[in-house]
């Protein structure tokens, strides 16, 4: 339960692929985790093709929110903020989803712009890092979009791009496993987006530390570590070398889904889109000549919780 010396907050991040909850207490000016949870609901499934959320996707997401609402009640959380990102920006029936979420939670989701998403991701990712290790280039590889932010103690530049693990998979990677031609086409499209990044953030290649966020990066680290079960402490701030990323990419991209799901560290629900995400990750590391990626499990969710706690 909350005490007078701490304020309890909850942040809910609803992305294209997953919906995540963080309940935390503000203690001594920082945040202390009370509960974290993630569900893969694939809310954005087919949105690129149809322009709207599918009934099954809405049902899966609502079921997760019902469970989250029960957790909020059991942990007695007075302040809740929920945001929706890439898929919700693209869906014509967004209000139907927002109405359902508000009915369950009592709080209406906020539609974040890509730039707002980038700023919150940067804040969450760099809050524990020494500014002397900057400037930082933070890449948040989502399902529908990737946000890229640059800065040291605060964001100096940020851009949102329409590339993510689900979007790339649905548009380009149809084989099982993907063909060499499909992989080449996907990477070519990603290169065009990275041209935009360089125009918007010309200092990007000069960043001292490359920080990678979200499911693709965490899963790559988990596979590299061979984790049988998720271990946040081992993944958070793990340093993924470029050779390790290339090796995981080669392995997973050449396996059929039936084989890929058996890799320790790879969630079954992510196995069908991980290659699309890895196309983004390897392209970034190749293009910007980064030798390693600092994996951060602190991301937009943490930045969002900080904003509610008044630690902005």
C-alpha cells in the first residue's frame, strides 16, 4: 500500500504488438518498481492492410486491460496514465478502442505522436546512464514504428519512422523462412528510412553510446545469452556486440518458424516477427557503424511513469 512518503503511479503503454504495465512508487525522487507485466496482443495486426483494428485484436487487448484493471485495484494505484502509439495513429476505428479501454480502466488512452514517443523513450532509457557516456542515440524498435532520439541529458533531436517488426514482416517477409530476396527488399526499405534519420539527426553516427529498446532488442539479447526464462537483470544493460547481432540474425532468418520457436530466449509469440525487427537492428548497426548496442529494459514505459510522478 502507498504511504505518505511515496506516491504510487501506473503507466500503460499500448503498442502495435504488446501492451505493458508498470506500477511504481516514487521514493527519494526516483521510481521503485512494484509490478511490471507485458502481454503480446498484436493490436496492430493487419492495420497496414485494412486501416483499422480487427475485432479479434480488440478482444485480445481488452482482455489484457481487464486483467490490468484488476491489478490497479489490488495495488491501490491513484494515478494512471495510458498511451497508445503507432497502430492507434493509423487505425480509423481508434475511438472504438479508446472507448472500450476507458470503460475498463476509467482512464482514456492518450494518442502519442511519434515525437512524443521518442522523448519519453529517451527519458526512460537514459535515466540511469552517466551523462559522461553520452551523447546517446536511442532507438526504440517497435512493431509499427521506430523512434530515434539523440542527446545527452535531454533530447536534442528525435524522429519517428514507419518501420517496425510487424510492419516490415507484413509488408515484405512472406516466406517461411524469408527468402534472400525478401530480406534484401526489407533492408532496402529500411535504408531509405535511415536516410531520413541522417537528414534529421546528422550527428547520429557520432553518438558515443547506442542504446536499443523494446522487444526485438531484448529478445536478441536473450537469445544471445541463451536464457531459458526472461531475466530482466541479465538483459538490462547487456552489451550486444555487432557480431553477436549478425549471428542471431543469420540464425533466426534462415530457420523456419517451427524451428525458430525453439531458440532459448525467444518468446513463441514474437517468433513470427523477430526477423523483421532484426532487419531494422542490423541495418542500424551497419549504417551507423556501431560496434555494440547497450540493451535497456527501461524505456517509454519508465519515461511515462516518471512523467506521472512529476519527475519530469
